[in-house]
C-alpha cells in the first residue's frame, strides 16, 4: 500500500501587530503599492518596536515637514538596528 503525502507550508512576519499602522493592510498580505507579499514588500521595525511596510513608512517619513515621528506612538522616528 503506497502512502501519498501533500506537504503544506506557510510563513508569517514576526510582528506584534497584525496590520500596518499606516495603510491598515494585514501583514500576511502586502501593502497597497505591491502586488505580491514577501521579500519585495518587507516589514520594517522602528526603534520603538512598531512594524510597518517599508513603502508605507518611507512615504510617511518623507511626508513629515520636520523631524519624523512614529505614526503609532509619536516618538522620534528611528529604524531598528
């Protein structure tokens, strides 16, 4: 008797939140500017541990007239190292 196996795998981002704080899209998908999730639509963490899609936070930071602040907690924006 032969056995038949079907392997299934999935991935998720290791973020505390389930959605981007800017575009509100789920992290298991992609931002509004991308067509596919994954390496082309990465998440970026702030020094204060908030996660955003890279494209969303880059737009946010560039739209700020003075020093950029985290959209979630209003601390001075810094990328997590």
